[in-house]
């Protein structure tokens, strides 16, 4: 669908299709070092609860293989690695080398090693054979992907039959009053905090805009079904500020 | 979710501080336990790996062993050394091994505290804690004795031990007498039947 367009959204602006990957890479190169601190500050630490909830619902067990796509600085990879143990395997994959480096160093420093692989990959062309993973996750990454439909098809392909995809992403706030407050926060406070902490107002302006351009809950669920998933459902967290979409391949 | 996180933290800290470095948990690596706390109505899944214990609400597939118990029994484990009223499913010996591993945890609080406070303060805190425990034990014992005396001797609501023993002996004697009487009646009935023929 979006491949037929000559331009695509980059936040609220339109950029040539082939430019988005480079621009997104630029954003994350810029914020990589301060990414974790900014996540804590921006979400008041609530992102940890969203991620914890995601991990708990994954139902993962020792011996499983997991793909943490757009794994960034490795929050989810760390917890998955602890759960799958030495008999399992976790792959932290991200298109951004800076983020993978930060994530790898951080996990090694925390003693997570031996069952984690790191790779730089494009979500639209995953370099893994069919039916490889028991679980695939993409947390706060799908909205940055140029062709989301293609990425979902790829995620479906690399999942084993019976496997599950979990998409944790900012979504549409369901409570009108909260939505107004959230808009004010996103466009007035968030970029200023980005400037203050990471000295990068533009990147955080993009983050806020990209959240608004991301498909809402029902649209994303339908996209997952269209990509081939046999079952899809979603769970709103914090009144829809974030939604966890789950899709199963049977 | 919060209960799981708390349980995960407590178990991992206990293993970390254990005198035996959690050696009893090594055989449980790559095993999964489902822990149901009936009094709270919660179910958690405990995943043991080389990294420690992880606790989560959902699980794909079945656990190796399931333990149904109560939070009260779990908290009392250090005193009772057993999970009273617990029901095991699945690999029961493995579930028992898990309980044994929990029982084997030994934490020298004074030693660990001394790293932060120094030996003297750690000893004083430990001494105070032991005194409190002894006092608590003494008060508990005294309260039990007082209640027992009141129920047995003041209001005669409960019998004493010797009264119960005497009563049991009397029940046995009556039982024997009834048996003897039954035999005599049987004999008489048989005699009467023979005589009527």
C-alpha cells in the first residue's frame, strides 16, 4: 500500500519514501546515549510497567527462541534472556547500529551473555529462516518502520506455528480529557525536555509526531490479520496511551 | 503483576544472600513451577534458569510441577519447614525438591548487615531482634497457658489432658462390654433357635 506512494510520513512531514529509513536512523543515532534516561523522564517511569506487563503476558519459558525487533537498548531482551535461560536464545535486532551497541554493552555489563545474539536488520527484510521464533516482539519500533505491512508479513514468516507476535506501541488515547492533556504534554513539554536532557528538541518533536501518525488500535489489529496472522487482539494500557497488540500464527 | 515482581525480587535476593549461594536451586534450572495461592486467588509461574528466578502471570504450555498452597503457609515456611496443606500436581518429587530448596535457604542477616553498618551495630541489631523474638515467644507461650487454664479450670469449657485420657479409657471399656454383651446375646439367640427346633 505505502510502497505505491512516492512520499511517506516522517512525523507530520512528508519525505521521499527512501529517505525515511535514513531520517529515523538519524533520530536514534542522536538519542541513543540518552535513550533510557529520556524514556524514564518522558513516561515518568511507566514504560517499565508497560514492558513488564508485556513480558508477563508473553508466557515465555526456558528453551524458547525470541526475536526482540527494534530491541534498542535491550530492556525486553534482558528479561527474555533471563527467562529462556541458557537453553534458549534471544536475538536483539535493530536497524540502528548505535542503539544495538548501547544495548549490547549494557546487557554484557549486567551479566547477560551467552544466549543473546545481536544483529542489525531492517524489519522489512528479516534475515532469518521461516518458522524460527516462538515469540517476536517489537516495542516502540513499528511506528518508525517505513512499510509496516511488509514488516508484519516478515514477522509472521519468521514465527513458528503456534508462535506469537507482540507489538507494544503508542496508540490512540481513549479518554477525551486525558487525550487533551497528553497532546499538550507531547507537543509543548516533551520537545523541551528533549532539549534539556539530550540537547535534541527536533528528535523528540519527531517522536511526538510519529506517535500521532501511527495507526490506531483497530487499524493495526486489521493490518496484523491482513499480514496473515490467524488471530489478533489488543489490550489498552494507561487509557490507550500505549496498546499491546498480540497476533498468533497457527 | 506487582505480586509477581515482589515474589521475584524476594526469591532472587534470598538466593543471593543464602549461605550456600542457592546451590539447592541448581537442579531446578530450566524448570517451571506454577504456584497457586488459594487465599489470594492468584497464580504465578516461576521460571528457574542460570540467571535466577523469573515470575510471570502467563505461561505457554504446562509447568513441570504445580503447587497449590496459601500465602500464610508460604510465609510460615521458615518456622514450620513444610508447606502445610499444600497440594502438588505434575512432577511431585520436583515440587518437593522446590520446597526443600526454599527450606534450605539460610541467611546470616548480621553478616550481611555488617557490610553496611559495621560489626558492632549489626551485632546489636541482631541481639535486639533475637530478644524481641524470645519475648514474643514467651508472651505467646504465656498467653496460651493463661487461656488454657481459664477454659479448663475457671469455666470448665474444656477438659484437661487427664480427663480426656480417662474418658478415652471409659469409651474403650464400654466398647469391650458392648462386644461381650453382643456375643452373649448371639449365643442366647442361637440356643433359643436350637431349642425351638
